[in-house]
């Protein structure tokens, strides 16, 4: 039975799942808040809602439980948890929720209602270690054209399959173009463990397509049973198309480049081994979300995100690599002499520490110094550096960007968008997709230029 066979009936928007038993759980080792019956409704592709009829056995305990999250709204563990049993006996784990209650009249059932964002269904029995995720694809997005061109011809079932080795593991991609879905399957290994990989597999897609791409369906095979999720899958937005790393004149023809970029991104993400999103992915998520704001918000977020990527290449506090060792030694000696002079200075003592700190920072690689190095090495164009240098301090200090489109202003925004993509390519250029080892990157080659204009990407107010 496939993951869709197990989960599709719990995912169609508008579906009402009648439940013979529904339980709102309180804290660990506490009795339930209420046990009753009711229904779960698939209200959208990002949320579910529910309704429970029942009377709490301990009304005082129920009211105290409901009030805890109100008293400390920052402690998510004070929320309730919802479990349900569908009419056919399927057990649904619905996760955290904040319930609302209508006590009704005397002798009547109480009505509990609220929302949650995912359902877990388990299947018992021996299974291999694996991760499987399914992403919903918008019917008319440019990503569909890219994927159609980069998959083999579909089989008799209408599905296309592409396989590649990443981190010494055979990862399988299945495009169901008729049903608007992309499935990725990866066996569980040391480098792609099942508890992490369900998140990692989607991160390259968010970066490549510049969209909030999260799986609608997830299956985790852990040996003795399979955990299956229906998860939130946000809609894609044309406003975010300019955020995509994968764009430009070769976007529809460079099949090898696309799959190599995906493999390098996945290998890089896996090499960091973080359950949360990788720093690169988080920065892309920020610019994707900023794309629905004004041009100033767009410029502000891109400038900050680019600086974040520079800090990955040149970590804060790292010594300058644009100078010879002998030059650094001479500069360090001069700085020590300057600090000694400051110590002897008899003026206002409040000036001493800032002056000495400023002198020390001359030895460090700032974002501007790092970008100039990357520009000189060919990873960043002169126009991309100029856009960052022009916009960074301006937008960081409250100076607005013109809300109107012009050739000059659009070029600045496109160049700073291109800077983010150039820095991303620089970070992953030395990643070996087979092992995840990160080498010194080879010299840059001319990359695709950003072609999505700000008004097409809707990066305007």
C-alpha cells in the first residue's frame, strides 16, 4: 500500500472525517480533558479543524487545563493534544491544539473546537528504513516545465522516474504530472537518517524554485512500523519567483546542472546535520516571504540575506584572507602600538574601548571585504557588489526604496537578487554530492543571470 493509499482520504480539502471517539489530552500523566465524539474537517491544505461533543468528567480540571495556555501563551507545551478514532477504526494523532469550549446548557454536551495542522497515521508491521515525501505541484507554475523536461518520458501509468546517487544512497524522484505531485524516496542510511531526511529532502526545492515547498504527505519507515503524516502544504506564489536560484537562460535546458544543484544542496544540508532548516534555506525562506512586501522590504531582506551568506563563507571574526601573512603580522604590530597609545591617552575613558575594538576589527573579514574578495575572484559581479554596497546601509538605516518601478531601480533589485544566488552557488560549488565532503570550490563559470523582473516577481508594494 502506497503512502497515498494510506493518506489521501485524510487530505482532500472539504473532507469530513466522522470520529467515534475523540480525546483532548492534558499534560503528561494527567487525565484527559474530555473524551467524546465528533468530526475532523480538512479545512485547507495547511489546516484542519475539529468539533468534539462530550462532558468532562472533572470540570475543574478541564477549565484549569484550558486556562493554562492563556496564562502563559509562550509555553507551547501547555496546549492540549488531540487524538481521534475514525469510524473505520483508524487511529489519528492530531498533535497540538488550543481548544475553545462552549459549555452549553444544563445537562447538554459541551462543544470543544479548534484547529491543528497535521495528522499522523501509523501502520504496524516490519518495514525497511526509508523516508518518502510527496509535494503538491501547482498546475501552471514554471517549475512544472522544468521538471517535465528533466524527467524521462512517462511510463504507461503516466509517471516519470529519475534516480540518482546522493551521499552514497539511491534517491528516487517520481513525477506524477497528471496528479500534480512529486514523490521523493530515500532509503534510511547513516548519512540520510529517517528522523532528519523528511525535512532535508525539501530544502533544495525551496532554494531552487524560490517557493515555500513543504511535503503534503510524509512516510517514515523505522523498522517495526511506518509513521505517515498529512502535513501543511502552503500555496505557491508567483510573487516569489524572483527568489528562485534556478532561473535564467539555461533554466529549461540544463538538466545536468539542475540535478547537480539539487544533489549539492542536499549534501550540504545533510553535512550540517541539523533537524531544523539549514541556514541557507532559512535565508531563502525569509526572502520568499518578503517577496509579498514592498520594494523596500524586498531590498532590506535581500541585503541582509546576502550578508548572512557571506558570513557562512567568511565566519564572523575570521582573519582577512585577502592579505599575506607578513602583511597581517605588520598590521597586527601597528594595531598593538595603537592600542598602547590609546591606553596612555588621558582623555575621556569612554572612548578607549570602542577605539581599540575598531582597530582590532581591521584584521577581520567584514561582509564588504569578503564580497570584494568574491568579486575579484569572479564569483560575484561588479554590479552585484555595487547593488549591495548601494542598498545595504541605505535600507538598514531607514531610507526607503522608491515604490515605483524604473530601469535603474529594477536593476539594483535584480542585481542584489543575483548576488544572493551567486553566493549560494559559491557555497555549494565545492560540495561532493557523493560523500558530502566540502572542498575548496573550483574557479567560477559564468552562471545564469536573474531574468524575473521585480514586477513579474511582484516584489512591489
